[in-house]
C-alpha cells in the first residue's frame, strides 16, 4: 500500500503496518525536516500505541526537558497582572493515571517525528521515499495507479498499489482529487504562529515559569506563548479573527511580542507561519481504494491537542484492517467500517476543540481590565476565576483520549449492556464491546495492554473459563491470527467482567461473554467484516 505524507500520522501508520509485517511505501515531498512544530502533546492513547511499538521510552526521554514546569497561566502581560493559573507538574513529577500504564508526554513534532521515522524505517517491509511529490491517481477494481515526481531529478513515474492513503494534511490534494468534501466551518480564526529564540526569556518577567501563557486584554484573549522546546525557543501565537486574513509584517509581529512581554528585548525570529484554524470533518474517509487519515480527514483547532492524536487513532484502526485485507482474512465489509468507526470520533474531537477555543476566547470585552483601581482589580479577579475554571476542561481530557467507543459498528458484537456516557474530563474503564480494552496491572508487572499483539486476542478469565478450542479451530480455518491467553487474577476479572473477552487487533473489545457462543465462526466473521448482523 502507498501512503502520501510523512508527518506523524503517516509515519505512525507506516510504523504500525511495519509492526504487523505489512508492506508499505511512504512518499513525502519535503525532506522531513520540521520548520514549525505543529504538535507538542503526545496523548495518553498515542503513548499506549508507542508502548506496543516499543518506543514509549524514546518519547519519554526526548530532548524536551522533563523538569520544565507545565503550568498554564492567564496574564495581561508577562510584566503585568497574572489573572489565574492552572498548576501542572513537570513531566518528571507526573505519574500515569490508574486507567493506563502510560501518561501523556510533552514531545514536540520536531522531536516526535524523528522517533516515528526511525521506528518505521526499522522494518524491511516499509520504505520511506522523501522529496517525492504526489501528483494524482486513477483507481480501478484491482488497485490504484499513482503519479509521482522525484523532486531531485524531476523524473515523473507511476506506482501501482492496492490501496492509497492520504496523510497529506488539511489542504490534502489527495482528498480533493478523490472528490471528498470537508463539512463544517472553514475559518474559526486566522492565526499567525511565530517561533522565536531567546536565551533567558524567563528572566524578563516576574511570573513563575510555565509551559503556556495566555494573554488577555480589555478586548479579550489575543495571544499565547508556549515553551516549545523548554529551553530557548518559544512559539508565539497571534490569535486573529475569522475575517481579517492578511500577512503580518515583521514590525507588527515584533509589536505584538513586545506588547505580550511588556518590555522590549532582543530575540531572533526563526519562522513565521500564518494558518487557518478550522472546524472540518470529511464527509467520508474512503472513496473506493483511497482513504484519508489525520488532518486530511479532520481539521481542528489545536485547543486540546487532539489533532495528531486523533490521526494516530485513525492510523491504527486502518492499519489492522488493511493488513487483514492484504493477508486474505478480511471480509468484504471490513474497510467500509473505517469511516463508520472513525468519522464519529473525528467529529466529536473537532467539536470539542472548537468548544475549547470558545472557552479560551470567553473573557470578551472588559474595559476596566487594566485599570489600576478597585474596579479594575475586581474585574481582574472575576475574569481570572472564570477563565481558570472554564479552561480546566481543556487541560484534563482523559475521557477524550481513552473513552471513545465504536458504538453501532458492524465489527462489534453487542452484549446488550447500557451505553456508557461520553465523558471529557473523566474516564471509567469498561470492557463493553466497542470500547478500549481496560488496563490492569498484572502480578508479573505487565499491563493487560501488553497482552494484545498484532492479531486478535481471546482472554480466558477466572478458573473454569470455557475451553476455547472451537474458537481457535474456527480462526485457523480462515487464517485469522488469534492468541488465547488464560488469566486468573481477580483485578482483571473485575475489570473485564465476563469470563471470555475477544480483543481486536487495535485493542478494542469485539465480543465478550461468560459462555462460548453457539457459532464462534459467526462471531469471527462479524469482527472481520464478513457478516453485518449478529
């Protein structure tokens, strides 16, 4: 299969395919260098995938300093008033929550991409081809013919592939050529990101160190600055509106930065990136043998850090299904489930990101905010308390990252239990079909998540759990990879509830029960996309 785009989602897809032993070619028109890191948070579910790939320690020990404070502070300027603060420990002082063996990590794209690139490149079945531009494609019943250009030599040639995947970003050419429209709001704000270098930036002001400062003026929230590498580089974002789309001059940019800090100082502007904050989801994620993942399928505000992490979830869902088709055990309906499973998650996360933006912009007009008076102090106290409370939803999103469930999927055998609430800030583990299989620490120090490999996993829980030979025989007959693991640990039994639990190759529960099904093949057929009804 051919993947267009070697950003974090394209590299994650290639790495997951390689981990499953599936041939993959990735083309990327750039040389892979990152001028502006667009992503800096590796979410907890993505870290669980990194754990299964064996690269979690690489992410945790990336060059980002683990001792750097992660506070979010709300200020008028860095030399003005501090309105509020959400304290957040440095990464070295954080621990995984009870629901996961991992925790989210601060690892910007210019540090994360090289880790993913090394991982993907470690597999002989994966080829990464940089400085290669995607030009177009034609598909037929048997495959896709892709036109590309070698940008070093100028040579144009064709690649024949069974499946084509677009990981080529929010302005995806592949999506355009596939005739897939984006639905939603194309312009929430026109924003400008500036990366600048300044040694000793923290000494220019009297505020306690933090990862992010959000600037609020009499007319509302207007900028943010984040410690993009935790040392000497800072990302300053000038939050525009949805109307005024124009390039800012360097003089204007410097005026904004000086206004935010409250003093003039020496710094070097490394890069400037005007961009459009969007709220868009593709009408569908598939057109025949052509698929969309990541920003090509959903373009969202970075408020919340959901974009790349949602894309990695897309990649893992698509990867196991592509592998099943290429290895001959996937059913005719398997790939059709990709849009059905992932698009609702994309819509959910896009909407939550939009709402986070609204909360960040919620202070609105407060004319007396900067007045050095009793009235000004009262306004500052109110605004600070309100935005601090409102923004806690963005900083605490365990439910968004771990709690997505594939409700109504044709690849899930429902068990009739109630649908769990879709929470944002909290997350209660469940082994209900469609949900992520719960994490429980085993007596030997592993997580239950460590039991799940590239194929299906059937857990036999508690003593006296039914024999699964018929399941194994059915899987063997159709070539479906299945591991059967027996466990008799009380904590695992309590979390998974039933004596038998069948976990899909993406770590989501597909079926569970206390007794063997009357027709194990019917269950496997449904989970591999052969049968639509159960």
